[in-house]
């Protein structure tokens, strides 16, 4: 499942923070300033290999420590001022 769409207009992808809780336990507190490759570099590289189109999703992975998820787990994603959403793993 995905969250609702958030337009990129006015959002600086180099200054984003979000958290992920699994079953109420903080598993990830992320900051895009700490990514190995910034968003612009990732998009440029991917665009050199594939044609990106509106609606395409780019998954970059997740840092160590998040761990496996299992059926019934409750994931809570928080991206301040943009997303506050829970998901139940099927």
C-alpha cells in the first residue's frame, strides 16, 4: 500500500525527515541529508538507464535496523506536515 499522493512542488528533497514505527516501536528516524546519494543524483542516474515517467516510483531501500515485517504488524509512517498514516501488513 502507498500513502496518498504528495506533490513535490515546494518540497526540498534534501531537507526531509520522517519516522517509521513498527508495532509502536521506533525503527527508523531518517533524514535525507544522510543518504549516500542525494535525490537529484539518484534521479539523474536512473534516468540515464531507464525512461522515467509521471507516476513512476523510485525505491532506495532502507537503513540497517528496520528489520523484517510480518503479517499483522502495524506500521506507522510520519512525515511532518505531509503524512501521518498507519498500515497493517496483510
